[in-house]
C-alpha cells in the first residue's frame, strides 16, 4: 500500500520520534509513505480563533496538493490534531457550497483546487483496516511478552468523527499490543482528555487530568499513545503531576513499541528523545526486565528511578 504522508509540524520538531518510528514501522509492514510535497502547517488548534476561513484553507491546501499530485492515494496523518483538521475539511466544507467556494478562492492564489476527493486516514485506522494485527505478529522478532501496556487514545482521533473506533470505548490499539506479545493494561482512562492546550492557559486543570491518567496507569510498564500533544502532556509534566497524586511511568508512541518488537533498536526508535527514558528505564527495556521481574524491580522501580 502507498499513502500520501502528512507528517505535520509536531512530527518534524517535538515529536520526531513519532515520525521516525512511523516511517520505519510502516516500511517493515510493507507500506510506502510518500511525503506530500511542499506541505504546510494545517493550523491545528491555533488557526480557528484567528480566522474560520484560514482554519479550513490551511488543511485544504495540503489535501489539494495530494489530490493533484499523489494519484488518488489516501492521506495518512499520524498526528491526532492534524488528522482531525484534515478530516474536518472534508466533513464540513464538502457539501457547503459557500464555504467550499471561499476555500478555493484562497487556494486559487497558489494555483490549487480542493475537490474533496482525498480520503484522510489516521495511523490507527490504517493499521487496523489495511494492515491487521496478524501481519504485525508475523513481523515480531523480539516479543514484548510480560510487558503491561496502557493504551491511551486521547480525544481528537475519534471525536467528533468516530471513523474507525468507538470514542466511548476505543479498542483499536489492543490487538497490536497483544500481537507484539504485550499485555493490555485494562483501564477506563484511555479516552480521557489529558488537558491538551489547557496546560498553557489553565495548567492547574491540565495537571490534575494528567495526574489522574498517570495514577490510573499504576501497574503498567508503559503508556502507549498516538498523539503528540498527549504524549508531551503525559511525559513532560510528570514531576508536577506527581505532586497532584500521579505516578511516573514511561510514555512511548505505539510505533516505538512496534519497532522494538520488530527488532529495531532503541537508537532507531529514538528512545533518547523521550523524556521518561531514564537510563534505568532504557536498561530495563533492553533487558526485557518485565518478562521475569526480580524482587524490587518492575513498574514501581521505574517510578522510583524517574
């Protein structure tokens, strides 16, 4: 399968490990990611308060390029915010003649036309519906057997558009955790908001949300996520969250865990970019410490070492 790949801004800066691991894992799974040429920022959540039209025109520009140059490929957007913004254009602009027309007036300055034909896909959608857990299982060379992983979806990939999973009880990550040999940490916080951008304007609210999520991950060896903002909030604010009752736990992208299970090393998966990857945690991952925990080791040791 070939996909028109839209990395977005986060995956080229603060979430480079997500970009790198996604590209390598998808290659191992036999998929080709063709980066959309001359892609630009989709506006994420920043454009909407400034201009409603810009909020649609920015993502539409990238989709118009994909429609024009990418031979009908589905557009793959790993970032939750980018996925939502790109998806929203098709859901809200197509069928609204006035809005669609205004968008194309803006795009005309670049010689582009958005036709509404590009199909926008999230990484989990592609993994679930195009690849499948059985194919992933066949690629596993270094099982994560014994590792307990808490799947964290966040808000944006399924709300308000539940395209490929149930927003009230998402389960699309679970088969892949099990395919890697891991054990799913059963909890009801996988779709709980991490506070998102409230970390800027109302940090006390966001920290409380992060603390509740991290505390609910007690007993898990790691949290797996597919959203750069969620990953940052859950990882970068663990010290503050600990004071609000949270615990420390490694937070990795699902694709990083998949890469490790497929035999890619921690350098290739850029584990050093993860703030929770202390030397002790990295040694534990390299040694598969969770498989046969010695007394005093395991998730609670990771918490203490953080």
